[in-house]
């Protein structure tokens, strides 16, 4: 961890992001076998730093599943840190592949929903601190997914109207999902 910044800078200078894939694979492959809380926290910090250097598709396909796994960890500080790292990694995604357009309602929100009812205050606090950023990112992802539809060659006025209605209904569904999953009595 101590030399990680220098390692990343060296790798970026030599072979670019391909080398970061190897480092990321090393970190993620050892993640599930970690036992101690501090080790898990350090690995989440490494994933957080790696996410700033990896491309969007790699973040969504390779990093997010491991971070989501840590949201359900047995140690409260790990769960709290995982919520923060998940939020930052998702916020760093600028382009959304078509295959990931439903990542929030189908994967992210159900994964963090248990944090809203967690018995440990640190986990609930982490979710409360990050829920606004998660909501903004979910909205941005929805807008990106709608952009794909609007940009399609089949765009006619009737199709545009249908997509506007689709956007409105999906936005309402996203609001309901956030409310149902995260805002509980």
C-alpha cells in the first residue's frame, strides 16, 4: 500500500492501463481470502485508487462485483468503507455500456439496501453520507441509457415521444427503488 502510487505511476508510464489490469486482478483475486478487518480495509483503498485509473467498462465488470461483495462483509468498518468506495467508483464512470443500463435498480440498490437497516451506526452513517451521490450517479446512468436510445438511427418523432415516456417512467421507478430500498421506517 505504501508504494502503490509509485507502482501505478510506473505502470501507467510503461504499458498503460493493460498493466493495471494485472494489478487489479491480483488485488481482487486475494480479496475474498482476506480474514482481518485491516487487510480488507487496505484492499478497498487499493480498489478505490485503482478505479481512478481503470476504464469504465473494467470498473463496472471487474471492480464493482468485488466492492459489492464487501458491502456484505461481517466487519462493520469494511461495510462502511465498501459503501464509500462503491459510491466513488460508480461516480467515476463516465460512459455506460448498453449492457449496464439497469445496474442501479437490478444490482446496486438491492446490494446496499441492507445497509439502511444495519445494526451498526457506522454502516448506516456511511450510507447516509453517500446516498445523495448514489442518487445523482443513478440519474446520470439513466440519462446515459436514454441517450443511447435517442441517438439510434431509428429515431422518429413517435420513437422520441416513446423514449421520453420511457425516461419518465424509469425515473419514477428509480425514485421508487431508492425510496423502497433505502428509505425505510
